[in-house]
């Protein structure tokens, strides 16, 4: 019986901590991840275009 009460308390505490963590995450981190991903994709695209033009010179 005591173990069940303790387990219930622990579950409640975990739920509270998860809610606090989800509330405390700034949205700017998502924007930063998007920005970094976009920049990496843009650079890779430019490198691939450059390689393609270098390999296939058409005049």
C-alpha cells in the first residue's frame, strides 16, 4: 500500500516536471534549428551546383 502511494506521488512529480520542461522551452531554439538547417542546405546546394558546372563545362 505504501509503495503504491509512493509510486503515485512519483508519477505526479514526473508529470509536473514534464509540464514545466515543455513550458520552459523557448521557441527561439526552434527558429535557430530551422535557420541552421536552412543555411546548411543552402551551402550544400551551392556546392553541388558548383561541382556540376565544373564537371560539365558547356562552352
